[in-house]
């Protein structure tokens, strides 16, 4: 598994790149970064870029549920960028767990995803 977390847009955007299968340890790596930025800015936006993504281990799924419950209203916009149909389905699956506006983008339009997630106008 590979997880890379990058702050962007003055810390208001969290860009998370993931590949492989998410583990509990991956959540332990990026959750403190996201929580620090939420504390600093109130709300953040996230761009999750998935490459060769294979889902979650059971421990990671539990961490994801806890993260979503704790930060239900802390994420303004969520751009999911991926390369497969099931990843696109995640944008629908995630909706009940966050108040964020969620959109899925194919990897081929990554710049469009970034532009959307940082845009100030509401759509």
C-alpha cells in the first residue's frame, strides 16, 4: 500500500494519493495531517487520487467509518479521482457519511478535478 498526503492551496486542500489496499496504519499516517488542517482552517477540501486501488482491510474500513463520523461536517468538497467503474460508485456510497459535495473524476481529467475542488463558487 502506498499513501502520500500533500497540503495544497494554503492548507485548505488535502491531496491524498493512494494505491493498493488501505490499512489501519495508512489511516494512522494521514488522519493527523487532516485533523491538524481542520483545526487550523475549520473546513478543508480533499482530493483523493486512486491508482491501482484495491479497497480496505477490515481494520482500515473501521478507521474510515470512525473518521467519517468524526468529520462529517469538516470536509466541504471531496473530489474522487480514479480509473475504474467501482471507484466511481464510491462517490455515491460516500454521500451518507459526509456533508461534503462529492464528485468523481477520471484520472485523465485530474487538472479539472483539482480546479473543481478548490473553486469558490457553489455548484
